[in-house]
C-alpha cells in the first residue's frame, strides 16, 4: 500500500538526486524496507516538497550542515551530486564548503573539500575552478 | 595600522549584519582586541567578500550549519538577523531550520526554531507565517 | 484534514509524555503549525508506534542519546519526564546517564545528571536514590 | 598487581562481549597497557557491574548513543555484537538505530544501519528482518 | 570504605582545582554519591596522577577540548579556574581558546572567550591583556 | 602577489610540520588554490605566529581538540606528526589522548590512540612506551 506522501516523495527524490538517488533508496530497501519508506516519505515527501525555499537553496543548506557536522561523508557525497543536479554551480558549492572553515573549523572544511574533489572527479568537473 | 582586509571586512560585515554586527565586534574588541580583528579580517574580509556565492545563500548556509551543530545559539541569533538583513524571507529561514530535522534531528530543529521565534519577535515578524 | 498518522501519533505522544507532551506540541503549533504536525506524525505516528521495542527501552535509548549529544537540554528534560511516565525507574535513568560518562565523557554525564536533578525535583523524587 | 576492579571488570567484559571483547582489550594492551587496564576497570569494573539496570538496556543505550554521536564506528560495531550477545533481539537493535533518525538525523541512522548490516552479515542474521 | 585511588584523587583534585573543585564534588555527592566517587577516582586518581605530562599542559589540553566541543560550559569554567590555579598564564589561556577558531570554528572560540571573560572577571584579571 | 602573512605563515608551517606540512598545502593548492592560501595565512600566519603560547603547548592543545571532536582523523594525524616535530615527547602525546577519555569518552580516546599507533609506527617509535 503506497501512500500519497511516498509517491510525492519519490518524484521529489528523483528531481533532487536523479536516478542515483532512487538507486540508493532501492539498495537500502533490500535490508531495511521500512526505513527506505521513511527516507522517501519524510525528507522528500514532506520537507523537500514544501514551497517557500528553492531546491538550489535547500541543497546548499544541506551541504553546509553535513560539512559542518563532519560525521556523514556518504550523505555529503550524495548531496554534492544532488546540488549539482539541481543547478548549483561548482563555484557555489566550493564557496559553501570553504565558508564552513569559519563556522566549524578548517578540518571540517578540508574534509568537505576532499569529498568535493572526489565527486567532481566522478563527474569530470576540472579543479581548480577558473575563478578569474 | 589597519589592513586592507580589515577595511574590506568591516564594509562587508556592515553589509551582512548592519550596525548590530559592527556593535558586536566593537564589544568583543574591548576584551579581546586581536580576536575582534581576526573576526573582521578572515570571515568577512576574506570569505564573505568573495564573489561566486550570493549573500542570501551564504546566510542560509550559515543558519543551516549553526542550527545543525546545535551548540552556538548566540551566533545563530546573529545570523538569523543577518539573513533577514540581506533579504532572505522569513519563510526561507523557517524552511531551512525545519529541514535540519532531517539532517541533524528534531531537537536541533526545535532549538533552532526557538531562536527563530525570539529573533522574529524582536523584529516584529508575526508567527505563524502565512503559508497559504 | 487530519491524517491517520497524526491521530496515531497524538495517541502515542500522550502514552509517552502524558498531557505535558501534548501541551508542548500545542505551544509549538501556535508559531510553527506545520512543524508541530511533523513532530506528531513522524516521531510518534511512525517511529514510536512501531512494535518490536518497548516504550521503556525507547525512552532509555533517547535519554542516552540526548545526554551523549549534550546540546539538547530542553528535549532531554522532556524525555526524562517521559521515561518516568512510561515506567522506567529513577534508578534506571540515573544508571543510563552515569553510563554516558564512558561513551561521551564526564561533562556530558554531569550535565545530564544536572537535568535529572531538576526533573526529579519537579516530580518530588528524592535524591540520592536509596541504592542499598 | 591486579585490582579487584580489574578482576570484576574482566568477568563483566566477558559477560557483555564474550571472547571477542577480551581479545580487543588484549590487542590494545600490546600498545597501550595502562589504557587497556582503565578500559577494563572503569567501564566494566565500575559501571557495567552496577545493579539497577539490565545488560540488555545498557547495550541498547550504548548503541543509541554511539549511533547518535556518529563518530565512533568501531565501537558501535563492538556494541552491536555485544547487544546481540546479551540477548537483545535483532529487531530491538534495528528499532533503536532507526529511532536515532528522530534525535540525531537521518544520516546518523543511515550510517548506523550500515554498521548493523555489516555486523548482522558477520553473524549470519538475514536482512530484512521478518516484521510481519 | 575509601579506596587508595579516592585518597590520591582527592589530593590531586585539590592540587588542580583548589577548594572550589572539592566543593563541586561535595555538592555532587549530595545527589549522586557514587558518581562523585567516580569523578574523584578515575579522572583525578587515575589520569591526573600520572607522570609524563605536567598539570599546566593537562589543563591547557582540557580547555582546548571543552572549548572545541562547545557543549560543556560549566566544565569549561571549572577548568579555566583550574588552569589559572596550576600556573597557566592568562595569556596562554586566551591563546588556546583563540586557536580553537582554527580547529572548531569561530563560534566555538567566541563562546569560549565569553567564558574566559566571565572567569577572569570573577578573579579580577583585567581584560584586554597587555600584549605589548 | 604574496602577502606578508603568507610568507610568515609558510615559515611557521615549516617550523610546525616540516616539509610534510608544506607538501600537504601544495597538494591542496592544486585543487583549491585560494583555500590553500587561507590555510597558510590564518592558522599559521596569524595564529601560530603569535607569541604567548609555545609551539609544544599549541600542538598538545590541537591534539586534544581533534581527538575530542572525533571527526577529523586526517588532521589529527598531521598534528600528531607536528607535535613530535616541535618536541613533544611520545609520552606527553599519549597522555593527552588518554586524558580525552575523561572529557570526550572512551571511544574518542580509543580512536585517537589508533591514530597515535599509526603515526608512531610510521616514525619507528616503539609501543608500548617504557613508562617505568
């Protein structure tokens, strides 16, 4: 029995993360089916589907928070992909991560930049960015 | 001897936080003058003065990070004021803080919303926001 | 339009926290109505209503987690009340909080015990507990 | 010279973790002998040997705390093994970890579930659990 | 029945914190007598009584850690007093706290400096320090 | 255009970390040149170049903070090397990390000791230390 929140959430997950995001949830479902449902329903069905904040702003906020917390590297990578997928520029992403040096310290920013480098490599985005 | 970074930083601090931000730094300077200088020079002179990310996005990212970390209430309040000052809407701010329930847990979001309520009260922004 | 999850969640919230828990949500609703709905629906409607783990165990786990995180004193107090409400003994609660000295350090345990003292005082539970 | 606390602690460590726990301490002893002694004496000799809270509840509390903190994966794995060893059911453990999504965010719960999957695999516990 | 560790720990606690530290433990003992005993025995009887690191270095390390964690203000204040008591200079303490801006972010350092200011005020240490 | 802070910072980075530290920054510069500049200028040019606290004390403080935070293993390794480089003894370093068990919990200390073991192995420092 699929809830309306699930249907909305899956559509939103696809908008945010593309096929990769849906794949992550399907892998999770094989071991933890109820939790996979919650991941779709609450974050995506309830929160991401709200008006009042753009997807680009939502993704920059998540990248900032996960970089600052510093203990969620797999989720930071997912959201670096998502940020690019919803139209954040590589420059905007690097700026947000560098800014975290101020609020969470240089190690948090350095470890965030290491994940940025890994994700950008996967997507063929050359570093350093041209910041002329 | 005032560095160019200090002059740029103070201008930027004023753009972000208005007179209130400058007052915070001047109070800090009375006890810790060197650290007051660093606060102006590095976060504002170096980071906030960079192109490539708008001030609105920078402030939403900081609100997200400080809400997620959950141990910096005074700085969260400063940046809630700053976010409004640079043109974030009350709705955008509430959305970012609610979104932190997903990434840092409901207590982080609830404590963030308590600071939102306090700051909005100080500025005469009525809650609940009209979200028709 | 009230969801079934909301109805289930409110019943569960009342079972866990009593009237005090319902009051907290109603106060929250005055400023942030959507978030009040989420608080009832996801934590209580989805998670706390699951079989497979008793309410006593759930509350001891939450007390442990919030004490260890150390940045959510208001929520720790709510769950100290809730733990007593669902039948945890004062001794069990003190034991969990003391145990956090091992996993999150003595400051986390000491600050947790300060909240225990405050909540026990409010409920007339005399300290020290008789541990003969 | 072996203290009574060490003797009590080693017995308790064995009760909680089995031979695996004792092996961990012996490995630690080769490089850091004094710290190995403290690990046995304070957590196990002092804390785990206290009456007033069952070993099952102690382990569920530790799993909750380490999952919420999110920066102690090796210790979380040790305590997932220990939780099973003292009689927590696989379902109880999964419930506690899922519950952490509420208090520490979805990334903390997802990373906790990844460790659950690894430990259950090692012990031949099939996932998904049958939750009919 | 008082252990040798307790006797050693109390002597060490007095050396580190003076009468104020002993008073804190006695207050704790009224509500949580066993935990008061652990606080004396493990941190002070076991750890602080070890040779190999000076008390000044131990206190600077604790000030750094508690400032970086950012969720233990009461303990930070205790150890700011203790750092001065064992002979750290006001300048050394301010330097350590400012340095935390690099490793844990400016909010952690600013909140640490606020506690420094409070403790220095209580002890009549004038700010700003003369750093000619 | 190289700032005086950069020149001072690079000299200080070399004093603290030796060639290895300079190499880390040069690697960082290939992908994130501006951030590499900030790493030299603010932590090393501004903070580490301040009088009032010795390099040994600075490094012990950083080791304590990064061990307590528990989410910055690469930076902890860099500073374990640096601590040895500026003259901290292996014993002092092990003492600081063990002490973190008190303030941040045993998992933080255990994970810190694991990094100590790795760094000491790389440098041929035999464990256990002779603590007669």
